[in-house]
């Protein structure tokens, strides 16, 4: 039986304006203020940031396997929140890859991102998740 990966984070309320999330040796101030704050990610933005990081990490994982040559990757994500019940109704992404690879290889890279991303595959069933991978 394969041992499953586990992940742990701890969040502490700092005050009515924010909280701190810690994991390993890292910490992040997050926006838990009901009025919002410009200097920290709110929970929905953290979700989208996790998706962006998942996409980039997935690309990092498969490029050596596919022998895919790239110079740069940028991920843009936008989302729409539904009020009742509160949830992310839709999330759209655009992955821009600087590469000289063929369009077919770009499609292959995008397929791998969609197939093997942990956060991607967690979000996809409950959200209208759509996007493109394009040449920058």
C-alpha cells in the first residue's frame, strides 16, 4: 500500500483585521477582516493562488518527463463568487508559456496540468473551472 501524502497548516487569529497561517518554516498574513484589507490575500484569493501554484508546480513536474523546453510561465486567474450559497461559482485561468515547442506539445502540457494537479482536481468538480494554455 502506498503511503499517502499529508499536509498541515495552522491558522491563528491575530485580531479582527487578520490572521496568520503557518506551514513548515513559512508564514503568511491573511485577510480575515470583514471589511477586507489590501495588503493580504482573502480566502477566495488564497484558493486561486493555490490553483496557480498547483498549475506551475505541475508544469515543473512534467517538463523534464516530456522533455518540454520552456523559458517562462505565467498564470492569470479570475473568479466569480456566488452569494447563496456562498461559493466560487466559476474560475477562469490563462497559462502563458514562453516556449518554441509546437502547438501539439502545448496541448499535451495543458492536458497534463488538468490531469495531474491535486488542487486543480479538487476544485474542478465543484466549480465551473475553465482555461487555456497559450504561447506567450
